[in-house]
C-alpha cells in the first residue's frame, strides 16, 4: 500500500471514530444527535474495535510497527500505535468490564483520546513528506506549497474542535472522580453520592421548565405551575446505588406515574415501553408496563419535605421502588410512551434492565 493510501485510510477511520466519540461524550453534540445517538454509539464501538484491532494486530501490514516506517525514524509512529492500543483496551474495558473497571476505563479512554487527537495534530504539522531532497527540488513549484497548506488546514480542523472540547472532557473525567471519591456532595442530603454523567449539574429554571409527554397523539406539556395541581403521594424508601451505598428512610413525594399516564390515555398494550429523558441531554431510562404496574414508580419533586437539591435532580426525578438508584433519572423533563425501548444510559453499559436489588453482582 502506498504512503498516501495508508494515510487516507487512517484519516477515514480516525475521523469516523473520533467524530462519533465526541458525539457520544459531549453533551451539546449528544442533544443535537437525539434519536441518532444509538447509531452513533454502534458506529463508534464497532468502528473502534475493527480499526483498533487492525492497527494493533496486523501491525506490519496496516501500521508500521515496530520500526517499519518508510523513513526509518523510530519513536513517532510507535507512540501513535501505543495510543490506539490504549484506546482499544480501555474501550473494551468500558464495554464489558465490571463497574470499577469501567470507572477506571472511562478516565483512561478520555485521556488516551485527548492525547491521540493532540498526536494527530502534531503528526500533521510536524512530519515532512518523505521525498528525497533531489526529487523535492524537481517537483517544487513556486507559491505556497500545497502540501503545507493542506497540512495546516487539516491541523486546524482537528485542533479547533479539540480546544472546544477540552473543558467538557476534563469536566467529565473530574466529575467522575469527585463522584467516586464521595468528597463534595454538591448540596445533596448526607449519605447520597450525587452522580452526573455530564459536565456538572444542570440548573433548571422553573419559569421555562416544561414536563413533556410524548407518544399519545399530540405532545402535551406541563408548566411547573400546572404540575402543582396534580395529586401527590408519599413513599418512604431506602435509596440504594448499585455501587453499594444506601441512604435509609428517604421520603419522596410525587405523582404516581401509572395513574398519570393512564389518565392521559396510555394503552400499555400498544405502547409497552415508557422512556425517560433528562434535561442533561444524556441520561435516559426506560421501564416496561409490567415494571410500572408492579412497582408504582413516582415522578418525585419533593424529598424529605423539600424541593430536590440541584445536584439531586431539581425539579423532578423518577423513583422506582425496589430498583437501584440508576433507575432514578434526575432532571427529568420528558416522558415518552413507545412501542420501542430507549435502553437506559447504564443499561447500555451492562447494568440489568430489571434493576432489582441484588440483580447486579459485577463489582
Ligand atoms: N440524570 C442523571 N440521573 C441519574 C444519574 C446521573 O448520572 N444522571 N445517576 C443515577 C445513579 S447511578 C444513582 S445511584 C442516582 C444517585 O442519586 P443522587 O444523585 O441523588 O445521589 O441517580 C441516578 N440518576
Ligand atoms: Mo448508582
């Protein structure tokens, strides 16, 4: 394969995987993609594994490792190989590992990804075409060398999104570490570890907040004021995260999900799935009709007699009795009845859909 062909091949694969990677991890991109998100995830996972395996495994043919580089200069491309190997290992860890592995893999994957993007920019800017000097003189033309121009444009195309993305990437990594360490708890009730999968806790303004109900013919929306007219029930529970912490005797108050849906015409035979979306633009959950009927989840707005703290989902979160905390989606603002399941954020990452206490033993 020629030098040029090999570079185009890498550019294509990397473009695909890096682009879908950003789409999965940056909140703004995720919300923009909406229903295309699962497809982006498939492309990222399959594409990443195929490309990573090609680079790492068939190194001699696909990637010049070790030391097969045409110019003979060692070190440079080997570092690229190492980064892609790191992405492959952490990526697979993220997909299939138990939760502790996944937490570490998430941080590693983000770090390798950021370094790889920097490496690609460096590679575009710093490497020289491998043409013999005599040859270069012969092909040289007056004016701006086209190769140099292209290289700078390519570098800018990669550097601009990287710079834009860096705060979110760092925030994402930092946010997980804070959550995992259980240090600051963002104004949450003692005992809780307030998680977020985006950069920080979304601040919802009640004057613009709407709860949207989709899938029953016309889309309906409730303002905060309208929502106050719904009748409320109370529930005292032990709040339990799949990672092991429990907060006993938490009193949630809110609207009964099943009664509310049925009142607005829900037919569980026609629409056996209810999907939930967060104002953070990323987190999702879903329940089927049987789970809803059996456990009577509530759309909670009050916890221990007070509005939910910002870190714990203000103004609304789901609570599902007898199921792990990951079902309790925070900053809930959209409920959708559907014939299809929008598989939840953590369920996509391997946690059980039937999230009963004791159902997960992967730690
Ligand atoms: N939007 C959103 N909801 C979420 C999460 C999240 O990261 N984002 N984490 C879930 C998990 S895994 C748990 S254990 C609980 C944690 O609830 P807390 O933040 O009130 O401690 O929220 C759940 N709901
Ligand atoms: Mo959790």
